[in-house]
């Protein structure tokens, strides 16, 4: 019996997904073709919890036409529920960070510096400030 949930978001940028995952403690592993869950499932890449024990559940990244989709077993997420606790019951933390990464990259490319402001209710406010420095470069895989 499958416990895999398809997360309702079309991923367009693996680089932005990597940044988003890193921000909440996930490591993006390109070319890993099996994601762990109650039943392991096929994928093209995985998001793995940093420092995870062997057998910890993972988020699978699956090609879907020109985009990517995310699949994960978020039911129990292993004996400790670690993945579910990290990404949220419906992966809302991961999806929030992906939206932030996409927005930040877009603003950066338009010449803005972006500052994050976490709020008490769990939302994150982004503040964009125009910059005078055309030499800035967008860095993938790092913190926003």
C-alpha cells in the first residue's frame, strides 16, 4: 500500500528548490533515483534531511513534463516523524521556502537586495531594497 503524497506545486527551478531545502535543513541530492518512505519510490532527485539516520524518509523530486513535482510519505515519516516535523504536515514549510527562493532570485535579478523578516505567526516578510551594485551575483545553495 502506497503512502506517497504528491505535493501540489509545479517546481520550475531545481536551484531554487535546493536553496529552499537548505534553508530548512534538507540536502538536495541530484541523480539519486530512490526516495525512502514506508514504501521506497522512484524519483530523479531527493531532498534528504541533513544528518539523517539511515532509513529516514525523503522527499522525491520527479520530472513532470517541463517541471518537477515533489512526492513524499508525510504520514509518519519514519519512526521519529522527522521529515514531517521538518517540512510540515503538508510540506507547507518547504513550499513556503521555495516561494521565498523564487521571489528572492527574481528580485535579486532585478537589482534588489532582499532581507527576510520572520514573523511570530510563522510567515516570512521579504523586504526588497534597490541596490546600486550591478556586480552582485545570485548564489545557489546558500542561505537567503
